[in-house]
C-alpha cells in the first residue's frame, strides 16, 4: 500500500490507507532524507494515530529554501504547441530541435514564496493575454540526487510571451503565484508506471470548459535523465522539486480567465485544485 506525506500547518502527516501519523521531524529535514520511505514506514508502524487536517490547512510539499525547476518540450504535444505559438516570431525550429536533442530544456521555475498551496489562487500575469495551466508530474529530489517523492504540479505559463520571443521564457514562466504543488507527496523508491494517467479539467462559472488526459508513457525522456542534467552543474543543499513537462495543452483559442478553477489529477498521487485570479492590485 502506498505511503503519502502531507505538509500541513500542523506539521508533517504520513498516511497509508486510513492510517495517519504525525511525523516529528520538521519538513526541511524530511525532504533531504535519502531514506524517506523507510523513515516514514517506521513511524507508520509505531507512531500514534493522528487525523489528517482539513484541506484548507494543506501546504505545498516544498521546503522554505527549496527551488522549483522545470523541464520543457518533453512531450510531443508540448513540442507542437511551442512550435505553433512561436512560428510567427521565427522561433518554431528551436522547440523541434530541443525535442530531438540529447540535452533537454531545463529552466528555473519558482522560489517557494511564488508557489501556491493546494486550494490557493494562482495569479494571471497583468501583461499577458494568453495564459494556460500545464499539468505535470513533479519529482522531489534530495541533495544527493535521489528521487524520493512524486507530486502534482501546475506550471502556469504565458503562451503569448513565450511565443513572441523564446528569450522571454523567464517572464512567461516566473512571477508571483506562477505555480502550485500538491496535494501531497507520494513517497516511494519506485517511479509511477508509464501507464499512469494525468488528467486536467478547467471549470468556468461552474461548467467544464476544457478536459483532457495523457499518460506518462508519452514522456520522451526518463526521469533519471532529467535529474542527471539538472544536477550536472548545480547543487541543491535543500533538495529540489523538478517538474517534468506537460503533455496536455488547451487549444489555441483558450486562455484562462479570473475565477477559473483548475483540477489536475495524477493517478496514485491525488488531485491538485487551484483557482486563478486577476493580478493583485
């Protein structure tokens, strides 16, 4: 049976089935443990039963000093969308070339204060008119490079900024409220299977305006390959979360609007839900 780790306002809570226990160690110390699954197993076997707090008390499974990085153009659907949005600016061939290249696209996504908790709002950038969510599998990686956990990620993106010029990627990707993670970590020494579905649904005024799904088998690169390139010349003393790219892209006529509600589900991990709002005044 799978083990899960929740980051909450009341501390870390480990869950297996209907059994939940409070973990005494602080979150920053937990997420750098290479033996995290064994550590949680010991507490789940002997720890005192606890109640999982209400979802309003769940936090992003991210330490206060952990960076969030992301991989791009790792699914064929993402490659196609990036080529289409940047064709007019002459940048389409860049995305085709990186999809086929040995080296993946990796970029810095967010600091912890720019990441929304489960249920919290994401921000629509004020100088973008074409923003979309990107549902992604996130990896928790320790300072040694060990992948110990898996989560759901929303890599909010400005397609118009990125399409205007590939050099605008940092502005298209990184801003306050540009990402969300959750609802928890699946802590496992084995990766989700290639057949694992990823689903996304977007609601507007209570009605579905977009739904789609893919599976991890569509991910072109291995998780270890993405990890190895990220760690090739960077150290992460507090660990890192790496988003692995998206295989779901809404059609070109779709753009998020204030009040939209986004549900991203990965089988075996859970569902991450966030709303979006106009840029805070």
